[in-house]
């Protein structure tokens, strides 16, 4: 990627972070994550009733697969806001709006207005998880849903067994 969004904003690459969106490998990583997890995520959206007219905020989207799924679900009467600290893989105009946003440092966009706030594999990368969660919760309308899909790093040794055990 060239470090710009469809809005022409430039995003300098972060240095030293293995999962940086500015790396050429990010697109392949996003495709594999979509392959692994999108079916489950879309199932959650269906069970929560995300549909025509819904207002959704996709936090830390990375790639376009979930923003595209949400845009298809909410249709032209809904709204999908997609944010990331580096949104260079996303393009406003594909049925969703893109903004640069740091969920652990910036105030919530459009507080109290979203039917769904979704973050997948975001909090595992955020040092101030409590603040990030508070920001996401503040964006929900009364009765809205906060859907977090994340990794538990404490379980990693159990998932990486070797001959001698965890």
C-alpha cells in the first residue's frame, strides 16, 4: 500500500510493530483472518439483528471484509463507520465511511448513536483496554450491542503444545 486512503490522507508506517498495516504482508494477513473468522462474525451479526437501517461502528477493521459485510447488511438506509489507527487498506465509498481513530486515545465518534459496535482482534493489541472498552461503550445507543471478539493470550501456551506439554 502507498500509505494513503481514498480520502488522500497519508499514514506514515509505524516502525518495529510486527502486525503493522503498512507492511506489504498485511493484505495477506487480512485475507487469512477473513477466511478463518468472517463466517463466525457474520453469524453474530445475524443473531444480534444487524440489518437494514442499522448504525454500526467497526473498530480496528484492518481489511475490508467485515466493513463490506456490514455495509451489505445495513443497506442504503443504514450507516457503517469504519476506523483504524492506519486505515490505508480501507476506502470510503464502498458502502462505509472510513476514519482514522485510536480507540484507546481518541473520544468516541458520534457518542450514543450506534446499534452495534464491533471489534475483532483489537484489544489484544491495545495497552489501555479499559479505556478502549469505555470508548466503544460510549458510542452505543441505549439497547445497542458491543460485540468483542478477541484473543486470550493466557491460553496461547495451551494452544502451542510440544512433545513435553504446555
